[in-house]
């Protein structure tokens, strides 16, 4: 069985590719800019926020992070 762990956030890169600013994403998702900044830097999003952000950025939830995969 594979176990997935989020490593590095791709949020900044995805926002850049879509010409989306942090303030705009915050307004469209109702997630504070402070919280989004934490997601860019280090914190892993809750599933609810990841789904909201991915829909707004038109990507898959798994695109929001680089993943470490280990087999157990």
C-alpha cells in the first residue's frame, strides 16, 4: 500500500501560472490572506480548503503539493 505525504506547496507556482494574486484568491475562496500565506510557506491545507482552492485555480487537489510516496 502506498502512503502519501504532502511535501512542498505548489500554491505560489499555480497562482503565478494563472495570474492570480493572493488577495484575489482570498476574496474568491473566503480564506484569509494570512492563512493562504501559511499554505504557501509550510502548512498543509485541510481537505475542505484544498478542494476550495483547487476548484478556484482549476486544478486537482493533488496538484497543490509535491508528494512523498512511501510503500508499506
